[in-house]
C-alpha cells in the first residue's frame, strides 16, 4: 500500500475520532500537542492501525515520535506492512 493511501486512512480516522474545532488536519500536524490526542486516543489509534491495516505494533514502537503526526504513523504502518510480505 502506498504511503499516501495510508496517510489518507489515518487522517480520516483521526478527524472523525478526535474533532478539533474545525482546524484542518495536515499530515505533519503534531497530534500530541496541536490536535490534543491523549493516552486514550493513542490506544484507540493503535487499535485502529492493527484492525485497519492488519499490522502488529510492538510496545517499543509506542513512542511520542511514532505517534507525533499522521505522517509518522503512516511510516510506522508502512514499515510493518513491508515486514509482513
């Protein structure tokens, strides 16, 4: 799956689950600081990634750096998908 397709799906999920006063979510928007995704949001996002993309995210990968933006989440998913093949 292409990176832009992954980003689109993740962005759609974040926008629907964590509405943020009408601001537009960009792939580089800081989810933890600017979009107010909290620890429960990270867990929900993690479950979405595992269900939507069929990837297994290791505990070691649950870091602020990986969950910082739609783009960093997409890179994590793309890396996991390439390991599955």
